[in-house]
C-alpha cells in the first residue's frame, strides 16, 4: 500500500509556536505520513528545535510532487498567500494552520491541529475554489511567472505626497480617472483584506466578481465598484515622479509611468481545504465580531 504524502510550507515564525510544530510532526510520524518540506523552511526549523531529519525536501514549485494529498501551510494569512506560488496551477489543495493573528485564510487554529488533520485524513472536508487575478505590463515582464494574486493587485504613488492619476478602462470603455493615493483591484478573497480597510465591500467567494477600491480618492463621491471577474481592466498612471509602485499580494515593483497595466482573472484557481465547521460567514462573525456588542471589548 502506497504511503500517503503531504507537503509542508512555511516561513519564519515566533519561537512560541514551536511546541505546536513538534506536535504536528509527532502526529504525522505516528500516522506514517510521508512529508515533503520546503527546503528554506526546513533550514529555519533546524535552528529552532531538534527537527527530524527524515523529511524529503523540495526547492520550488517545479519539484513539488503532484501526487501529494495537500500542501500544509504553517503561519498566518501572509504565509498562505505565499503558498499559492508553491502550488500554482497544479490543483494541489492548500490547508493552513494559523500561527498568525487574523486567520481568514489559515483557518485551522494551532490548538486544533490534531482534530483538524484527523478530519482531513478521514475525508471530512470540502474544497473551496478561489479565483486569482493576474497583471501584465504589455512587453514588460512584471513579476515573471508569479504575476498572479489571491488577494489583490494594488497601485500606489511613489516618492511623492501628491496624488497620482489612474486612468482605468474596463472592457475598452473609460471607467474613471481616479485622483488618489492609489487603487486596489481585489478578488473576493482579498475583499476582506486591504480593500475592506479602504471602505470596499465584502464579496462572497465564488460570486464571480472583483472589486475596484480607490485609496484616499480626491473626489469623495468616487466609491468602490464591483465588476465581473470576466472583465478586462487596463490602467494608465500619471505621476509627478514618473514612477509608481505595483504590488501583487506580497510582491512589489517600482515601475515607470510608461508601463500600462492589463488586469484580468488568472487562468487557474486554487483550492482551499475547508472543514465542516469552517464556513465563510462563521469566519466573518468570529474575525469581525459580528453580532457582538463591541462596547464590551
């Protein structure tokens, strides 16, 4: 009988969570799970505790085995975003153990590792498909082959206190010229992140929409707008410094204003493992304190 195998990905974390990592490895060993671990993360773990030395290593998405059950992300939501670059269009599901603070994406609490993984290995879970968004710069190869984002693509002003002008064209028609500090184009997943803090709406995953949210717009009547995920958006930026900053989740580049941006839905989705007790609305209620009298906090 072939051994079941998973991949583990993570980034540096606070030493206070080391006992939970040790508990995880002990659990996987007891169940004879074959582990592929990201090489850089393994180097970090070896400096934290007496880490097992019988893991198989992988070094990039190119040598990540395609027959693993899932990839387990150890960290917060930022680590989950980074894990997307590991699985890409392979179809490998991602589960996240939350060592961070918020946990919209990394939904398994560190104190519930055993029960959660028991459920996953028993097949008591569902897969939730999440749209990604990609950006291109015409002839300029922005972010190489990692030009996709699970949360959002954002344009910021660079080295100036002055606003920039962002001329946005949607499906070939002028949408608006935004005078603002920047603009966010967010997926439903990213609608609860930066876009939300800038006044954008919350969008349910699977709704087939993206949201364009201006950052500190000059005209207060310019509000966020929800667009179809099938739309094609192009942006031309004007700035006094002839430069602007483009971010794609955790990646960022400084670009010349001559670089026109083309934004659309990415040609693949990623799949998040969701337990029966983990629903979108329960996450909103827990993380955003819905239904609670916040005057008592």
